[in-house]
C-alpha cells in the first residue's frame, strides 16, 4: 500500500481533469474499476458539475528570471483550480494571491478555489520572507473549460443484493494521509475481497470530494436502498488512534460493529456522534437519504498539524499503520458479513454439549473455556431476536468467537438461522457486476 501511495504521490489531482483520470486508471490496473464521466454543467441536486481544470506549469519569476515558486517542484504551489494567468506585477500587487503558514515556516499549504474563479500560489513562509520588492513574472499555464468530472466504481457481487459501501475522495494532489491512504486502503481491500465468496455485494467508490458523492447519489437514487452498511475512508496511514464518527442514524449496525471491533483490537480509540461536517458521510447521511454510513479514520481531518500541508508526505504515512488500518477494516467487514440471528432449537435448559464434542471432556481444565462460554452465551440469547453482534456486545466476547460458536452449534442442529426479512436476493436486473465485469 505504501508503494502504491508513492506511485500516486506526484500526480496533480483535482475534482476534475487528467490527473484525476490518471489516478483512476492506475487504480483500475489493480481492481475491476468502471470509470464514469459526468459532463460539465450537469445539474446534480442543488449543485452543478464545474468546468474541467487542467494545469501544465506555473511559476513566479523574480527580476533575474529565477523561479522563486515552481509548480514543477511541488504541485501544492498553485491554488488548485487557479484560472490561467500571465502577467508581470509588483510584489504589493502579488501579495494578496500568496498563501503561507507562518506557524510552520517550511510547509506549503494546500488551498483550492473550485467554485470561484480566482488564482494564487502557495509557498513556505521562508520563501515568502525572501521575496523582495520588485517586479515579478507570474504564469499559471492552466485551462478551465467544458469537459467532465470523473469517478471510479468497483462492485464485487455477493450472494445478496444488499451492499456494503466503501467511499473515499480522490481529488487532492500530493497529500498522503488525507487522500492517498484511503485510496490505497480501499484498492487493496477490493483486491483482497475479490478472491472471496461474499455474502453482501461490496461497492467501492473513488470520488472527487463533495461534488463526486453528490453526483453519484443523484445518478443512483433508485438503487440507494440496497446500501445496508457503509464507511467513508480517509486518513488511515498515520500513527494516530482510531476515530469512528457515527452515521446520522447513530445506532445502525455499522455504528455498533466498528466500536466492537476497536474495543477488541485497539488500546485506545474514540467514537464520535454524527455531525454534518467532514468528508462525504455528510452527503450519504443527508436527510433525504439517511444511509447507515459512518466514517473511520485514524487522526480525523483538521486534527493533525500536517493536514492540508506539504508535511502530509510519504514520511508521514507508514506501512505498519496502513497494515493495521486494513486489519481493522477487514474485521469490521467480517462482522457485517457474518452477523446473523439464530433461534435455539433446544431452549429448555442448556443442551448437553459434551456428548456432541462441544465441551471439555475433563472438568477443571481451562482449555477452550472462552469458546465454551461463547457457546453458552449464544444458546442463552438466541431467541430469534438477538443477533450475533448483540450477543458479542452483551457478553463482552469478541465477535469471531461468538460467530464460530454459533456455526458449531448450528452444525449440530442446536440452532437455526432466522431469515433476514430485509435482505434482497439477487435478480437478473442486478446492477452490481461480478469481479472483472467492469
């Protein structure tokens, strides 16, 4: 994953344009990805898809012809979506278009101007302090014209139509934790799951932030009810503790599955209530959709000093933290995939487990005690109303032990699965293709 981040790091991405398409193309080399184009000017609810932006070069030259700010050295040096500019001007005239971070004098800030036509440069405070009064040559070799906005979609077909949604934004330029870590993690999760037999269908969305999710929701309104669980993925490569932001529903299955996994996997974590601020969970959780989509990060957006600066680089994200994040996400998916409800077929007193090989043959031994305790919890609470996640939460036992105990009990005809009335079996009109169909 870290190598994939390094591969994508130099590309200048934005909410539209060739950098975004190149990023999606490289994701598509690893997983079956359908790339969709939404034309500029398309109305998507209250928003309009903007004109397409591309950039070739940008610089500020001093009186001696030296590039004191150079897009070729860092694509953060230009305010993203800057309109074309070619002029000479005095430093005083140029100053309102320069952005720096006095509190971090060696970092370049990341700034955008998506929906207001403007232009500007971002530079370190040290660079700014070295600029002397005089005439400067300013050049932004960009284009802003009608085109389209791109997004990528990968769908892995499961036994059921109901879907687990994973979504990340792909619109930032050279920023590793906020952007590329989510892209890499989702790509590798999709690659891993494509080799498995799945209960749910899994949909992976690689979207430009805000406008991308709004456009996707606008184009897929008729299929929204298929999404049963979802997570927005971002900032998963740093050393921070895990943070889960609940969906708007607050008590959806995903809002319980993630804290359960974290409580058995991470020494410290935080669970936050929903707020209509952050990443694209605020679009999925808007009142007209109210999907069960939470957000799982390590350090949340705006909560680490490197956020939206050049310090969010390849040294800030680490392979071991990416691996830990992938493990957590896969454990959450495992809970969602295997959470079922059973009814005890032998409800009057506990059945004799020993004669079925499910209990210790010699009293007093502690081997297998947790598995046996899990079995007793499953038998006691499986009255047709409690799911395995309910039982795991109440017992304090990790979900996997509860799930394995239930499977063993069902294999000995002590449990029967209760059908999920909400699930939607596959039909010929299914929109989600099998791996490779895209």
